[in-house]
């Protein structure tokens, strides 16, 4: 059980401190679960996912993709929120014990440092050939378990939230312009 007075900043773990965290938690005989993602606009499906991940162990460590890593994978207009903001938001969720920022798009280096007992990931991000992935091989090498789970919300995603917000705004803007299209322009 997490101490109530631990400030959120103490729950942010630098990559360089992951080995020490691993050793401390092993001494306490804690089962460590790790998962990673962008966490750009947190929604209910992601919160359910984190609760589910947490249910597989005693401690949940969440990796947050760095700004640079997300830009490389998703393009120059992403992320929306800075990595520090995304990391801080996660520390306020009751299911999350620790957060670390991932410098690379792959979480393999973090898996090698933290050596979680369980690595949880979303099924849609993995092919049926996932056992040949670097992530799976890294976790399997030290005796950990990879758990591939379904999305926890089939109707809500960050992309859908963005499309709805932008689409709604564009609709309002276009509505103003559409009133001028009702009749052809005529000379008076």
C-alpha cells in the first residue's frame, strides 16, 4: 500500500534510478508490473487499463514516451501535452505507483533496467508474432511474463477525442461560412 504523504514528485523515477528501484522492490518481495504508452489525453479506457495492469502485481510502474519519441513515431504535431505534464498526471492515478519517462520509442531499455515481473501491453499494438519482438525476448530472458490484453474501451480513444473536439469546432466555424452559401451572390 502506498504511503498517503508521498508527494507526486517522489513517484517520478529517472531511468538512471530504475535498477535501484528494482533492487529495493525485490528486497520487499514486491511483484512489479510495467506498462508504457504516450498517455497524451488520458481517458476512462486508459484508466481501466492501468487498473487492470495494477491487478497483476503489487507495484505498477508506468512508462511515458518522451516528446521526442512520440514525434518520431506519430509525427511533428504530437504529443499535445509535454512529457512532464503527462508524467505528473499519471502520478495522481491511484493505480500508478511510479512513473518514468522513456527516452526511446521502444521500452526495451527500460525493461532491461527495471526487470518487471509482468510487462502488460495492449493486444492491438502487437501482432500474433509478438514472441519474436525485442520486448518479449527481453522480458523472457530474465524470467518475466508478458501479458497482452484487450483495449479497455472499444468506444473511446485519444484519436476519437481529438477528432470530436476538432470536428465540433470546425463545424461551428464552417456553419458561420455556410450561411453565405445559401444563395448565389448577386449584384444589387
